[in-house]
C-alpha cells in the first residue's frame, strides 16, 4: 500500500466569494491538483480556512439563495434564505454546506470533509 503525503493548505477567505472559495477548497480536499489523483482514492490535503467572517456574497444571494431541509414528515420541507442561515448557523456552516455539495457523493466524502478546518 502506498503512503499518501498530505500537506496542510492555508486559504485566506478575505474578499473571496462563496462559490469560488468553496471550489478551491473542494479541489484541494479531493486531491485533484495532484498528479497522483484517481477518483476512487482519497489523496487530498488538509485545508485550513482563515478569516471566514470576511467572505463576500455577490449579487442578490442574501435574499435569493435558499437552503432546504426535509424533516422526514409529509409536507415538512423547511427552507431558509442565506441571510437566515448565516444568523442561525454561521459562516462556517454556509461554507461547509457549499463544499459538501461540490464533493463526490460517496463514502469518500465523509473522510474528505473531516480534513476541513476553520480558524
């Protein structure tokens, strides 16, 4: 079995938009920036995101972007705008949710998202 060398990548979120930041982090978590990348192996790095409070949201996302949550009961599809989601959960969870949507939906996603840190 080969040894996977993981680096710690520090990313400053100051002035970066949500989607572009999430895409950059997702690529590093998956390891797509490495020559040894294969889709079925977890070869990504650990990512530390700093200054998350200074992340910017472009356009009309505060009122227009909605997050959905299904409780499991009939007719109970809950939705929140980005503004409500920021107040209730904070910017860490907003970025984490965006990154989760960009990672592969399989067993590797849980391992990859655990290497995401915030400062």
